[in-house]
C-alpha cells in the first residue's frame, strides 16, 4: 500500500512538472548523458523508437528538450535538455524530499534508521529472488 501511494505521489510530482507518464525517464537519461539520439533513448528506456519520437515531439513543444545536428555527423539528430528540462529532476527531487519528511513525521531518528534497515533487507530479498529467477 505504501509503495502504491508513493508511486501515485511520484507520478503526481512528474505531472505537476508538465510531463506525461514515462517522460521523466527521458529527462533523467538526457540529464546523465548530455545528449542522445531517439534510438539511444529508446534502447535505454526499453521503449520503441516511434514511441520515443512522439514523446520527444511533445516534450519539444512544451520546451523541455530541443534537437540539434550532431557535430560529429551532421546526418544524426541529437536530443538535449533545455534549461526548463534541466530543472525538472531537481524540482521532482525537492517534492519527493518533502514527501519523505511527511512520511517520517513523528518517527524518531532511531525508528527511521530501523525502517531504512528493514527496507534494505526487503530490497535484498527481492534482488536475491530476481537472481534465482534469472538462473
């Protein structure tokens, strides 16, 4: 239930920035990478290039990204973040920090540490299970 509520609030924070579902993945990849082609973004996000192309067009219209010709090869078009797009990860991060403060309101520092340790163990269990499933 907590994970579901957290996901809903994360999606709300993304929507408040003016992004559609999944577009934050494009923003985060470009923030890390600097620039990328439609194909590179598609490969990184596990999405079809045609879907990425539609998202990029929307994001370009909204002012989050822009296109430029590659300096290395003028036949290649690169996608990069605008200043508005550059600000999105930090804006979402601030919203999620506020969310975390709200979630831990009334908990002592020791309780927060215990909760963190317990959640780390749960994550380890999930990762171990995935390792078994892949074998």
